C-alpha cells in the first residue's frame, strides 16, 4: 500500500468517526492505526468476528484496520489461539470512535504527564505521546507480558518511546508521578484509589466504568485538593474489564426457590444507560444474557462477592409472566426490579445525571449531586 492509499484511508476513517477536536485529529493523522495492529486479528461487524490475516488477505486487513471496528488481538489471556467463535476477548485495538471520545474527555495538552492503564497494541500510548509533545512524559503500564512486548515492538518501529512498564495498573505507578492525566483503556468496576493519590489536584482521570448491566460508561473525574475525586458518566465506553477486577460468573448451588414475575426480563437486560447505572449502583449485581434459537431470553443475575446468591429469569415468547429461579437467601431479582422502578420514579434520569465520588475507602455512586448517594 502506498502512502497516498494510507492517507486516503485515514481521511475516510476520520470522516466516519465524525466531528473530532483538532488536536486529536492531528494525532490520528500523525500516528496511523495500521502501525499498531498485528498481522492477524479478529474483526467483523455486529460482533460476527472472523479471522483477518494481512498475509493471506491484505485488502480485508486494511479495510478492518481503517474501519470503525475494534480489532481483537488476544483470546483468553493468550491461552487460546486467535480464531473465530473461540474464547473470551482479552486484548484489542479499540474502536477508533471510542478512542477519540476518551481522548477528548481526557483533554490532554502539551507537557502533561500522563499515566495510561493498559498499553494494549501501543496505539493509544503513541497518540498520547503526540498530544503531549514528548513521549517521555507518557507512562504506560500493561499487565500481560506478551501484549507489552508486542506494543513495545510497534512503538519501536514507529520511533516513539514512552516509558513502558509491565505490571498491575490498579497499583501505584510512581515512575512518572505526579500525573496530570490518568487514562484507562480497560474498564473498571471500581476506580482504584491509587489513580487518585498519584494525580495532582486538578488532574483528570478518564476510565470506562463497567456496571455489570449492559454496556460501559465513560467516567471523567477530577482530583480535588482533599485527596478525593469527583466526576460524572459522560457517554458510552465499552472496554474489556481490568484483569484484577474481572470477577466471575461462577454461580453456585444452594437453597433455592421458584416463582413468577410479570416484569419482562428483557426490560432489565435492555435497560437504558441511566437505568443500568441505577441498578448496578443499588444492587452491586452483575448480569449475563443469552438468547436461544427458540426465542427464549435467559437473564442471569449474580452477586460477584457471593456466587451463592443468584437468579435466572426466563422470557418465554407469548407468555404473560415469567419464571424466576433464585438461589440463596438474598432476593436478587426483587432487588433489581425495585432498583429499576426507583429509576422510573426518579423521572428516568439519563446517564449524565449520575456521578461518582472516589475516596480512600472506596467509591459511591450518586444522582445529580454527591449528597444524593444511591450506591
């Protein structure tokens, strides 16, 4: 591919992403995505991912690289070779539109010191280096040794040299602290306080927040002089969860009960972002949904802190009520339903009205004001 072809593809990608702030657009042009994508990836629209190999089908590879799609680069933390319909996604080149959204929220500028959580392919670290004007001001930490080595190779070939560290990004990374910006490229269920304590007052933390209910949310928090951080959820941001916070859906059996509900489980599974935030904050539960070939929809709810507390609610086409199977003394389905209708009672607030306060002891989710804590 010629430089002209590459430039044309970048132009089309920028046009597809839409309106982009000038510094971020300049970074996208200066740091082409293809330099940070391995030769073999999983890519495809609407989650129907297929193996794309640059050597055997270069046109498909280039099309995938300069599409709006995320590109999966690793399965099962490297235990499973890349192939379609196999394993859980564990590393990727994020969708360009989401990368742009988070960089704009981060509002990074010249000479800012930046900590990136999750080096991945190295593309975002390279974009950050361009935005701050000096790669030495960017510190990027990656938990996976193989992923980190691949990123270092990409960055070296591009002639960009941020500080690269292999380790757990949830812990303190003192090498470049104090930071002006902390940028997470993995989702969190709880913002590590280490990010707050190594960010200067007035500094910004941007991270995808994973509710366990549907898609994730982009959080932008500002660190205050008292050592806390406060922010709001701004927009969609669906990323793989930080490995140390993954948890599991390992439901265990115990005391059980079976009942019926008139609340369609699809109402919960497909709830709007504001409702998802309310249910997650109020209950601390996580969900998983599967649609069967016969039209049934299975919704699981589980307490990640106690897998002995869970429920399975099944939608049956044509039914007026639905079976609820609950395990453990905690009525998890009832709690979720109550949280959903509390959100309705509040006037169905949208995502932007919810926020988070982060303190050394943990985080609290609130509606409209830090004084109105909901979870």
